[in-house]
C-alpha cells in the first residue's frame, strides 16, 4: 500500500504520478534522490505505471498503514513496472526489476481525508467488482534483485567498523565468502580481524539460508566464533539475537501481491547475490 497524501482520488495521470512519487519516497524512506513515475490511465482503469528508482538511497522500506477507511474505489493496474539500476539500500547498490500484470487495487479514502492505493487481496482474481474494461485474468508478477559481492562486502565492512569502534575495537580486516547451496540457498562466511590496544583476534561468522520445495525458508548455522577467549566472551553477548534466528522457518507461500500468490523462488550466489520470485493467481 502506498500513501498518496491528502486529497481525493486522483483523476488524471499527471496527478497520480505526482502523488505516487510522494508515496514512494515515504515508503522507501528515501534519503537521497527522487523516483521518476510515469502513468497512463483512463477513468477507472490504470493502463500502466512505471516507477524508476535508479539512483535513490534508502534505509529500507517502512511499514505504513492507512487509518480507518471511509470508502474504496476499485481499479486495476494492467502493467506495473519498477526498475532500479542501481538503488542504494542501506549502503548496498542493488539492481532491482519487478513487473506485475492485471493487479487489482483500490483507492482507499480514510476518515482523515488521506488517500492510499492498496492491493486488493480479497480473492485470487481480485475485487469482486472489477472496473469496466479490466481484464479478468488472474494477476501475475515477478521480482528480480541482485547485489555484487564486492559491494556487499564494502557495506558490511563499513557497518562492522562502526559497531566495533563504538565498543572500543578496530576492524583490521574482513573477507566475505558467499556461495550457492543449490537452486534456492546460499552459505555465508565472514572472517574478520579485530583489535584493541595490543589485542588482536580473528572472528568468524557463518550462516546458511535455504528454501525448500514447499517454499519454506530456513535460517541455520548461525555462529560467531573466535580463537581468543576474551573475544569469545564478548561475542557470547551477541548470541541472543542469533539464537532467535538460528533454526527459524518462514513459510513464504503466505506472501502475495494484489492477489498474486508466491509460486517460486530462486536464491543463488556467484559474483553477486541473486534473488528471483514469481507470483501467480
């Protein structure tokens, strides 16, 4: 769902494009740059929305929800295209492409006179009341994202260096190794050297992320180890969050996009970490 700000339901392509730009900035918590939005629409039917987020820098998507709804105005987006090449997400340049077709949505006006555009997930084919001229085909969508390993390592180094300095340590070196574990999985290993005064010690972090044939994601092999007893004792304090995630299972089939349910996922690594998801009604 995307906020469109105060005011009634947009009635022109130019107005919807401008207000979608506002909503994208809010949802992505944009720190730098502006999205470019192009809209083609008729009265109750959106032919195409193209959103280019190339060059944006964001801290990640925000969770926003509208207030109490006063009225819904159903619509359908024939084609929704989103591209970013790259978009900066928490310091990592990510190449992102997504496309959805036949997506049932609604313009929701709240009791506070805000307007939102929200996905209509009430049935596999969308709203029971589809606008005239809209296709009755089930919605479909796909999403691809990739990030080069060297840029992931650079961002991780900067983050860990900041965290180490806050605790009086210095990050002296970092090496990240990410490998594919089948068609739907990756293993990660990070070897770092930290120092404090005359102390120098190696720290190793590992993790495995796999997705089975039922599209259940499993996080395992989460570990932080060191050959230095003092550093090991310090690392023990970080076990809490790791223990919360180690062994966690997430059923990805629960996720949908405007009535299009997740059907397949690919997760792999070579010179980049690559992710692809396909959705179908």
